[in-house]
């Protein structure tokens, strides 16, 4: 089984090397990049803004974790400061005791009394030597602790600045997202109010229908007016005057009834 996987891996490596040698790999990379850009450009802006909001919201756990780290370090630094303060107070007392014993020995004497008890010069010298050694050890330890405290305070200050930067960056991102949302809303409102977008809408179809109805009514009115003009409302031919009939009958010597008959037949 291992040999099989090894052979497959080698064949895959050879295939990739062959593609790279022929330039096909660069085509694949370019195609993948182009496809990725096409997918990104096809994603709605509103969805991308929601995605940005989610990413900003996802910063909260990380910021909370950093807050906890900073708070824990603050507690540690405070305890170290308290420990160093106690040690420095003990060093100050030890220094005073050492100087006191040193001064007593320098004054000379056989017996020395401290707290109601008597000690020989040798005992005092031994005790002074032990105190001085312990003082040196504790002083070196305290110096090291001070160095550690200085380093931790610097790190704590850097962590605080980093945390403040993260909080400020988060607020800036939130403001930027709101600005982008406002700009997108303005663009959507402008697109909605643009008359070009209404050409294929229901409103445009309704207006076209009303225009068609108006045109048909105008045509019908013109047709009715034209037909009325052809019929005529004003008689163009004068009606036969009865006196004219009498005049014709008298002129031709015919009877009035016969003339009326002829005129009636002619009119038909």
C-alpha cells in the first residue's frame, strides 16, 4: 500500500513537472484566478457587506482572548511588583543591621549585647559575615526580579498598545462598513428612480396600452368626422320652387300636374 501511494505521488510530481515545463500549469493558474475573480464579481454587494459584518463580529473572540491575556499579565506584573517591594524592604532592614554590627565591631569590645543576650566578638563577626552573604544573594535576586519586571512591563505596554490598535481598527471597520452600506443604499435608490429602468416594467406597459387606446379613439373620431362630411349637412342644390313650375308650365303650355310628374321622375 505504501509503495502504491509512493508511485502515485511520483507520477503526480512528474505530471506537475511536465505541465510546468510545457507552460500548461501557467494556463491552469490563470484560468483558476480568472474563475475566482469572476465568482467574486458575481456575488451581490449586499451579501459581501453582510460577510464583512460577520468577519468584524468574528474579531470579538480574538479581542476577548487578548483582553484576558493582558489582564492576566497585569495581575502577574502587580504581584511581581509587590514581591520586589517586600524584598527591597527586607534588604533595607538587612543593610541597616549589617551596618550596625559593623559599627559595633569597629568600636571594639569583648562582649556585645543584643536583645538582652550577650555575644562574643567572634560570634558577632560570624553573624555579620553570614548576614552580608545573604544580603548579597537577596540583593542579586532582587536586581534580577527588577530586570524581569522591567521587561514584563514593556511587554505589557506593547500588548496594551496592540489591543488598543485592534479595538480602534475594529471601530474603523465598523464605521467603514456603515459608510459602504449607506453608499450602496444611495446607489440602489438612484437606480430605482432612473426612468431607463422602467422601460420594461409594468408601468411602461400600462402607459403603452393607454397610448394605444388614445390613438384608436383619435382614429375613430376622425373617421366619424370624415363620414359626416361626406353625407353633408348643408343642401348644395336648390329645391324646386313652385313658382318656377308654374312659369315652366305656362312657357311650354303644359299642365302643372304633368310638369310636377316629370320633375319627380327626374329627381328619382
